[in-house]
C-alpha cells in the first residue's frame, strides 16, 4: 500500500467519525429542545408523572431518529466525496 493510500484511508475514516459525531450532536439538540417544549406542553394536558414521561419518550425517539438520519446522511456525503477524491488521484 502506498503512503498516499494510507493517509487517504485514515482521512476518510476521520471524516466518517466526524460525520457520525455531528449526527449525534444534532440528535442531542433535537432531544433537548423537544424535551423542554414537550414537557411544557404536556404538563398543560396531563398531570405529573404522565406529562413529563410522554415528553421524555417523544424527545428520546425523535432525537435518536434525527441523530441517526443526519449522521447516516453525512456519512454518505463524506463517503461520496472521498471516493471522488480517490478517483481523481
């Protein structure tokens, strides 16, 4: 394996890890916002502990799904970019 191939592979891996970390960050932001807003709204509809539990469940599911979707989309984007870069060399 040539030296450029090894550096390209490690750079691509670093980009994929960064893409997943960004997806996790987006998921955490979505979770936090939905938890804050959802808890406020559900506490108007239901008494504790039902309101906060419903808000937490909704925030966990939505934040997890968004984190996974954004991370997967960024990984695909990064993988396509790195494949195009390898083909040019």
